[in-house]
C-alpha cells in the first residue's frame, strides 16, 4: 500500500501518519511544498521512534510524483467524492491520496479523476475529519480487503494474579 500526502501542512499529522505507515508496512509519499521541515521536532515526536523505519519519498510537485510512479492506481480522498470509500475494491499496490489539512486536494486534480474520488461519510455540516484519522480509516479498509497480508493477526493475553490464580 501507499499513502500520498499532497502538500501536508501540519507536522504532527504527518508524524502520526508516518507511524501508521510503519505499523502497516505502507510507503509514504510526500508532495511538496510541505508546511514543515522533514527534520522538524514535532514531526518526529508524533512519529515517535518509528521515523527512521519509514519508507518515505518526497517529490517537488504532483507531476514529478506521477512521473516517478507511472501507472499508479490512485484513490483520492475528498469530501467531493461520489463514491463511499467502502464501495471501492482496492488493489494491494494502490495509492491513497490526501490533500492539505486546510483545503484538500485541488479541484483541478479531482476533476481529471472523478472515478477515483472517494469520501468518508460524515454527519451534519462537519467540514472534514482529521487528516491522520482519515488516512487510518481508508488504509485499514484497503488492508482489510487484502486480508491484512503479512500483518500480525494474533494477540496474547497473559494471566494476571487476581485473588489467587483466577483468570482475567
């Protein structure tokens, strides 16, 4: 899987998204300009100690991203999308693209790809969800559809001593 952030503005969101990418073995693509420096403390703090494990590529603009990822199947998250994100079948190597926090993916890009625009349903007049949350919602749906390939699927509970040897 691939996450594409078009001109992200907030280092904390990008750091959280980077951490999610590491936890899911997902590549992160950042399209400039960025609203922060890639070595900014807030970015690394949000990504905790995972940032050095992140597979991340930075592009100077959208055209460069397209040029370096020919044939990429891109799904664009937008409140203008006609398709609900759960109605799409995501291939395992797809790209999930998100726009900047303050304005989303530009309409001139969306207009060229209306069939690839997906939305997360929301109640009422809410403008949008937090970027890191939106990424997690779409990414985990795509991963679910692909059987969470190579991801840890088992957890382990440890018995705790409670009134002797009673299980928790």
